[in-house]
C-alpha cells in the first residue's frame, strides 16, 4: 500500500533531530496531505501526530510569522479552531522573515 509506505517515511522523518521550524511545518503539511485524502477522514491519532509536528515548529520559532500562519492554517483546516484562533491573531503583528 503506497499510503502506508508514505506514512512510514513521514514517521521516520518525524524522528529527525533538527531545529529548523520550516522542516517541521513542511512535514506537517505532508502528513496532512497524505491523511486527508477522501474518502477517509483523518483519525484522531493521526491528527495528534500532526499536532505534535506543528507544535514543535511553533516552539522552535514562536515569533516567526510564516510558521505561525502555517500552523494556524493547519489547525483551522483540521477543524481545531481553539488552536487556530490564538495563532491567527499573532500573525499580523509579526514581521515576515521570508
């Protein structure tokens, strides 16, 4: 199964030791793109895994507008509005670093 193999690859990538916040946001986006394919909805444990990835990015770059925007977009897209709103409110106040 291609999906299973891709998830295993992403799981291995999640174990990489890097402090690059953009690595983590890209990994989170890849996870979401893979698990959010119709007709299946993401499982709670899959969302929890992606949440960890985005929280890692936020911890590494709490003042980085594009990281916070990517995280806010993910939380909004995955119907986790309580997580998305505070991040979305921070983004306009921050300078863009990219």
